[in-house]
C-alpha cells in the first residue's frame, strides 16, 4: 500500500478520458522517471498511480478497470466534508517495497468505485476509517490512521467526464 510521508505543493492538473482509461495528471508530465504503483485484481480491476522520482510525489492516477461498482449513496459524505485534519497539496509517498529499480510495482488488492452525480470515489483495499485528508483542487486523498492512501475522491467533474465514466463503468 502507499503510505503518505509528506506533501508537496499543488501542480497544474489535467483530467483525461480516452477509450480505455480515466486519468488525472499533475505537473508538466516530463519528469525523468515515473514509477507506477498498481493495485486491483489485475484482471477485472486495476488502478495505476504514478510516482515521480526521486521524490515519489504523486504525479498521476489512472483508473483502467473496476469490477465492484456502486451508486454513491447520498448518506456517504465527501471526504472534504468530514471533521478531520485537512491539508492542501499532493501526497509524497513511500511504499512497503524497494522501487528504485522497478517501473511497475504491483500489490494485489480490493478496488471499489462509487459513482455519484458529478463525482467518483475510489476505495483502495478494505474499507478503513479516514483520519485525514490531502486536497489537490477537486481531488481528495483520504488517509487512514497509519497515513495509508485508502480513498481517492474526484469531485466537480464535467458532464462529459461523468458521461464517459457512466458509460465505461456501468452499474
């Protein structure tokens, strides 16, 4: 799992949807090296998180496949509405493995997607209580008590992006 050890300033953000994936990218996207941490079952679910070397700043999120998809219930508040510590920036991560010589690091795990009116919530691993939040514009990163990345919420999505998501990831 990805553990957050620090926060960097927010970079320029770009949301992209293509035939196969939905992505959010930060920065100039010309770093020397990006390492990819991936989770899911790698057959019916996959998310890829790009970490920029050498800082391991979160540089991208790409949602490719999801098997467990649910409607976002109105009683489930957004992370930013919770009464928890919140900071602004992008997570700087550490993983529980040596990444220096790898391009991809795969950690099998549960991946769940909730689709709302203009937002999505991606839960990584078993559902844990969110203890803090890092916010980068309309993307919130929910961390558990151990500072492990557990939830990613993307809010205020355009009608075009929501149409893509609803079409690709049908309930």
